[in-house]
């Protein structure tokens, strides 16, 4: 099985930057996606971006495009979410997740890390 640990959240001021990390261990699959999700209180959990197995392909939600960047360090088996120009509306619990063998659904999840952006 795959275990994911997401870390790096905290309390920051609007305009600040923060980098989240998603460290993977255990058995993985030949082809998969790592996605970053966030969920604010009272709102649905939504996908904000993903990165392909080789790290060459990324997608982003419009709400974070141009501000957030997903990258990976295969030597460390870690995926990063670099968040710049943070806004109060970015406040949420952030999760990383990995798709299963079919790449159709996200089946493995980190525990979540809280990001709070003050005005």
C-alpha cells in the first residue's frame, strides 16, 4: 500500500508564501497522479492541481493558477505545493492524494495540513 504524509501548513499573512510537502512511502504503481486538494469549512473538497508520474505535466484550478506550483523530487519521493501570494480565501485544510492502479480515482490520502491566511 501507499502511505502519504503531507506537511508544511501554518499560519501566514496575506501575500506570504508557503510550501507544502507530500512524502510517499510503501508500494506505488507504475503510472499515477498526485493531486492536491483543499477543503474549507462548509465547502466541498476540491482538486486544486495535479502532477503526472514524471513530473512533466501539471494542471491547476483557475483559482490558484499563476500562484501555486506543483513539483516533485523523485530522489526524495516527495511532491511539493509551492503557494505564493496567498489570500485569505486560500485558508483550508490541504491534502495530497494519489490515484490507484487505474488512475481513475484518488485512493490514497495524506492526513491533511491546515493553512490559515490572515488579512
